[in-house]
C-alpha cells in the first residue's frame, strides 16, 4: 500500500505549498488537515465506529463516525466524501454534508516519537440509510453502531479505555447534534 501524501499547512490553516507523507507529517509535527464526519439520526442517536484492532493508534476504541486525513490536492469536503465511501461504503453528495466548524488538534504520541497537528474539518451527516447498508473497510473499522445520545455522553466520560480521548470535542458535538434535532 502506498503511503498517503498530504498537503502541509501553517498553524493558522493556510496551505504552504509543501506536500509530504502522512508519516513524515506526524514525525515532524507538521500541520495537515483531516475530515471528521458525525453521522446522526433524527432521534439523536450517533453512529460510532470501533477502530480496527490493527490500527497503530487507539486500536479497538470507539471513535468518530468517519474520519481520515485529507489527501494532497483534495478539499476537506472531497476527503470527507471519500472517507465515508471507503470506511463504511456509503455514497453521499456534497449537499448531504453540513460543515460545522474546524477544530485545531495538537497532541503528542511520545511512544512513537511524533506529534499530530491537524486542522480537522467537522461535518454532520443525517443518516438516510440503514445500518445494514454499511460495508466496513476491515483494515480501518472493526464495527459500527448507532448509540443513543445519553449512552454516547456516558461513554465519553465513563471508561477511559472505551473511546478515543477527545472529551471537550465530544461535548461540542453533542451540543451541535442536540440543536439539530430540537
């Protein structure tokens, strides 16, 4: 499998004109972009994915519905649509996604000797599909499940080993989805 190539950005989110591998971006602590898609139902339940056991970071932990790095030359929206298709096998249109905001995440992985600096473009997608329509990308996703909002809230705070640790970010997503379904 070829190494992913990503565009490099400055800390303010401006493209620098430089590209490199995703691994190098992490090793060097270079800013790059990712797309996060939160999939929800009208009842407020949220689709979460359990990361594959073979993942280098946070294996077998529950995470964002769909997320991934945006390839070099790709827009955040294009990256989001590609990741949805790749990770869960659902085809969506640009108009199906609602851009919410951009989160700037910066966190070290000392055990691997790198730091991840990402401008994360966050989107919402109201589920217009049945969970049986999903086809998992096995090397990325172990399982998906819709969780009631209250269960999701509990998961984000209860068991430190259950969810990828993004507590404040999760709180913002919960608030955003509550507003959408109210």
